[in-house]
């Protein structure tokens, strides 16, 4: 897909797929944005994710500076979105909303009829954000994880 330019209230934001040269910027943004730490927060893991499917790893750039990320996942049946992060200095500009809409479009083109967003329970603002976009909390489904060190 071609990069897409969106003009927000303040300045233009460029959305595009992640590249291998972006990895250090992605990890730095995740630290700045105070995302939940993960065993996959290292360059090799992010590069491995890119090799798997870069089409759904979307970045938002503002004048050469990474200001947002969202990763989509597609298992051939359902779509998933995770690692939504926006630079704290750039929040409330519609960047997260734009990233979600972009990845939703990509997932729908692949055939997704259900898409979920992974949200940390204690992130109340994030939960409100997803609800505002039409997502609902699914009380019968919980997520269980097990980490393995690389």
C-alpha cells in the first residue's frame, strides 16, 4: 500500500508501513509512550515481526519523527490490533484514531469480519478510546499469556 498523508489540526502526519530501519525509533517510541513492557521489546523480535508481515505494522510520522505505532495481526480468520502507541507530546491530534482506521481497512481487505484491540485493563483512557471507536469489551473472553525468553 502507498503511504497516505493526513492533515490534522496542526501539521501533516504521514502513515506508512514499518521498515527495518525504523526499529530503533519504534522501540524508543514505545518507551516514551509508556507502553506495557514485553519480552518482544528488542530489535531482533521487532525485525522478526516485520519479516512475518510488514503490511499490518503501521507507523505515523510527523516531519521525520515517529509519533505513533499500531500493529495488526491476521490469522486468516480474525484481525487483531496491538501496540497502539502515540508520543505523549502528540496526543489528542487524532493520530491513534487514524492508525486504527488504517489498520482496520487493511484487515477488512484481507477478509476480517471481527477485529479486536488488545488493551491493558488499567489503561482507562485507552479503554474509553476503543469504546469511542465502536469496540466493546468482551466480558466472556480473557487473555492468557506465557512468555518464553529468546
